[in-house]
C-alpha cells in the first residue's frame, strides 16, 4: 500500500473528508441543482435531468458567462466602457501585450486555466467546492464545454459542471452537429446561425465597425453569408474594396500572376490611405486551403501584415512603413500621406461554424474581432 502511495493521507484526514462530503450532501439534497457546490450531489442531480432540462440549463449558463465576461471587461476597461476614444491610437505596451496574448490564444499557444471573474453573480455560475483533484476531473468529464467569444475578441471555453474556464480549446470540446460544413445545415438550420458570434444588424454596421476599431482596437472581421453579398455591395459604394475571392482558383489555373494580383491590392490600399477611406479586403470563401496570405503573400513593401493589425493603425502612425509600399507616383511632395478616416476591414463569406479553423493559419486572426452580420 505504501509503495503504491508514498504519501498516504492520515486516517483522521480521510475521516474528515468523508464526513464533509456526507454532511454537505445531506444539506444540499433539497437545494436547487444550479446552486449545489458538492461535486457528488452535482453529479447525482445531473443524472436526473432530462435532455431538454439539461439543454435549457446549458443555454442559460451560456448567457450568464457572456454577461459576466462583459461585466468583467467593463471593470478593467472603464474608459472604453464610457466611449473614451482618447487612447485610440496610443500604441501602448499593454496594447501590444494584449494583442500577443490574443494571437497566442487563437493559435493554441496558451495552455492555461483562467481564474473565473468575480464581479458578476449568478446562481448558474455557482462554483463547485473541491476537496480533491479527482472531484474536478469527474465533473469535467460529465460536463459540457461551451464556447463563447469574449469581449476581448478571443474564444473561451467553459465547463458546465466543473466551471473551469479555458483559453485553449479543450480536447473534450465537441463542435455542434453540422459545424464543419455550411452545406450540412441547408435542410436543418442551426438554432444559432451566428454560432455564438456577436450579431450586428446591417443598419448598424457603420457604428459597430467604428466601435470595434476605436474601443476594441482590433480589425473588424465581418462574416456575411447572405446570398446577395450585402456587405460587399455596401462597401463597394462606401469604401475602397479589393475583392480577392478569385484566389479560390489557383493562380496557375486562373492565368493571373501572383505578383500582379498583389500589386492590385497594394494600389487599392494606397488609394484608400491617400483618400482617407476604409480599405476593405473582401475574401469571400478564401481560406488556408487556397492561400497562406499572412506568411506567403504579405510582403512589407507590397501588402504588409499591418493591414490586418489594429485596423491599419501601424500604417497610420509609421511613415516609414507607408513609404515601403508607396511608389514615387503615389507620393505627395515626397511624402507618403495618409488622411484621417483610413482604416482596414476584412469581410468573409465563410460559415460562422468553420471560419476560425479555416482562417487562423491564413490571416492574422488573433488581431481581429469577428462579428456576424445579419442582413435579413
């Protein structure tokens, strides 16, 4: 016995733990399921739930964790919550740190458990009390992992029983049925067509885009799955739009040279900067299967990665970066001018259910804030 467990618990400690579990279980037998903290009672009552009851509770938990995340964000970002735009182009060390962390999270480069915020109280978020790691593991195994988009623009994962909050996608996380293919949902539309993404009405698009740029300091990634490509049409008239959706056809087959294609993107980008307009990159269905934009197509003297970072802020603030992509004919009195109003936006027609894994290796997704645009 001692060989298998070199540090056995004293008998008194074992007795105390058993007594605590028994005493707590007796007290909680008549307590509402969502308010129970004893892992044994939680597991027991969980098995008594019908499938419909479990779904209703999980749906409510999803709403509550999003509300809690928003409350936590407002506490830590009071100036942003009050529409203070004075730091819109600050470029502080904290901004850089946050961007790197966000990018690492989406790449799967951070493997930590985030301490649950405590500024928002809800019975649905009552945390269990653990005396041993095995209790946490038991709840984690039986619980469901929910995914939501945090106020910082990064996906987070929450376990409905253990109440663990992860920034990395857990191995046990299961995509909802039909998540891998938009086509699979043609006959049975999902309950949430946005798959948890923030939803904005097309009429509110200008205000929401401005909010993402100024408050969140991220590049808007607009997911538009409308048949009429409403967002693309809107920005065709309201901005300088470059349509790179033809990249779904390989350069060799399309007859278009890669260099000529990227030069066209450069010209539109420079034109938008000089005019003080939005530069909109319309990707359509382009994804990593078609092009590795951030690693192979982005060049600092043609079409830099800065296009995707903080909505082009680095290009706004750094004249040297601009001069690399301006040609002599683009200069005004020898200067690479950028006028107020310039920012960058990306539009994709990929499904909200699969855009993340199709784009995270294609473009710098960690610097972007995805939203679902409702057009009907």
